[in-house]
């Protein structure tokens, strides 16, 4: 059944068991190497492990439109010194997550911490309170 390993991995990740989560996602990708959700979730595991190059690679490859995952991709790019791609993904995360005040606060904070105050101000001006 497509997706079963992925959902098992998501549960493991929520429980903080990144090794079990990764095994489940990899099992899913063995069945379907193009399954976007599993690819994105491997990226999330790598993000939580602080493995920025791999996190960015998997999250970008997944073509995610999930604001929280786009935030992780943005942050990963900042860790890698890739400010241009970080900014682009911040704008994309803001477009998809503009109705989520908590996400937007986190995104704006991330931008400010990384010296992107102009973009942070622009996104803040378009954020719902």
C-alpha cells in the first residue's frame, strides 16, 4: 500500500525516533523513488539532525508546498550560506503560509536573524495579525 511506510515514519518522527522514521521513509522510497511526501520527510529528518546539505537537497527535490517544510528549506539554505535560495524559499513559504500567524512570526524571525531585514519587513507588512 503506497504511503504506509511514510505515515509510519511520520509517527516515528513525532515520537522523536528519527532512526526509525528514516528507515520507514527509505522503505517507502525503495517502493517508489519518486514519492514526493517520503522525499520531503527524509528532508525533515535531515533538518532535525542538523545535516543541512542533505536537508536542503531532499526538501528541494520534494517540491514541497508545505509552509513548515519550506521554512526548513529556507533555514537549511541559510546554514549553507545560500542566501538567494533562502530568500526565494522564504517568499514561497510566506505565500503558502500567510494565514498562519505562528509560521509567519517564525519566518520573519529567521529572516531577521540572518540579516534579511528588508525581506522580513516586506513579509511582515503582508502578514495577518
